[in-house]
């Protein structure tokens, strides 16, 4: 229950922040659709990629590779300067 509550609060704040950085008010719906795909696509691809990593390199390799993806994701937000 606590994890669900925390994740729900995170999703609400994340959605609010994403709506604040959209470039054009006339295309909010399209932009939010693209953001939704960008947010959910990794959850779709992740299990397949994780299974491939475990099959090829073994289970211990999964965590270092996941760490590399996490760091790459963190570095990807550096160009975001501020919210309007």
C-alpha cells in the first residue's frame, strides 16, 4: 500500500512536470501522447532486454548493465535547463 501510494504521488508530480515543459500550447495532446509512449515503451522493452542479457551474459551481468542504463537516463536530463 505504501509503495502504491508513493508511486501514485510520483506519477502525479511527473505528469505535472512534463506538462510544464511542453513547447506549444496548441499541441499539448500530441506532445503528452508522445511523452506517454516515451514513458511506457521502456517498460515494454525491458523484460525482453533483461531476458536477452540473462541468456547471453548470465544473471550477474544484469545489474551492472541496468546501472549503465540508469546512469544514461540520468545524464539524458542534463540538457533540461528549467521549467517555465
